[in-house]
């Protein structure tokens, strides 16, 4: 019995080493952070983001539960995988970015290659991405849209910049609001759907308002809480 107990304890210790308890990394509102993981991988975590990391004997696994993260993956024999919104990213020696948005997840590659797999769809391969490509995958129907993306656009948020290319204003507002106590509030769906292109400092709300005031379809107001924006064609109907 003593021998059996020792064997069980040894097996349990080995299992704990092979599958260690995950460690949680958090970046609070307005405060992106950079972490060095135990395998040498660098984790960039955007504001209002959270990731759980498990570095085991035979695997390296990350679960992005909210927000946005970039990974500069250290080389190694253990596979590196990221799980987000029911999707799995399999790294093939690379630097890549994962962003959870309102109705979709975005995956972008700045170096190397990744596979994006539908964990909820029998392991179906949804995207095979190489450097300079990004995939936007809808949360609901898993519709995939692949585009070309410059590396400096994908990593602009590392330097607290918000770069957007033909993106809806509602998503742009979410990105600014991660970084500022003064908020950008979109008051109607017409304004929220408007697609814009720009490159602004994340904490420069004066430049943001000037940019919005240049859009002929929009009108803005400002108060002590931030900037409100709405379509000139729609009445105020509550934040969108």
C-alpha cells in the first residue's frame, strides 16, 4: 500500500508538471502591458484584456478571454496554441495578433504563419494566414473575410495608436474607450455602421473629435464625460 501510494503521488506530481495550473495575465483600463512568458514568448496585452497561459511539458496554451493580445512566439518543439471565442490558433513559428470584437474575432500575422481552426465546428480549418494577412471571422456564422494588413497597422496599438482601415465607427469607439476615461459614445446605429479610415493617438481625444468633425455624415458634442457622436440623418436614440 505504501508503494502504491508513492506511485500515485509520483504520478500526480508528474501530471501537475506536464499540465500546470494556468496563470492569468490582466491589463486594466487605459494600461496596456507587456509580459515575458516562461518559454521566452513575449505577450503584448492591450488595455481591458485578459489571457490565461499554461506552459506544460508538451504544450503551450493561451486562452484570450477578452480584449486583444499579440504574441511574439519563442521557438520550441512544444506547440503554441491560442484559444479565443471558440476558435483555435495554431502557431507555425510567428508573430501574430488576436482581437475579440463585438461581432467578430480578428487574427493578423506580422511574421510567419498561423492556422485558425473552428473548435466548435469539428476542427474545420477556417484560415491559413501568412505574414501581411488578417482574417475577420464572425462569431455567429463563422463567415471569414481575409485581407492584406501591414505589420505596422497590426501592431500600432503597442505604441498607443489606433489605426483603422474601413472599419465601423462602433468598433473604433471601443478601441478608444479602452484607453480613456473620457469616452466616445455613439448615439445611433447609422453612425455606428459608418466605415472610416484613420491613424490617431489613442489618448488624443482632441484630434479624435477634429477627425470626426471632418466627416460630413456626423455631428459631435462634448461634455465632461467625453464625446458624443451621431448621424446627421438620425435622431438621438441612446448609445449604440
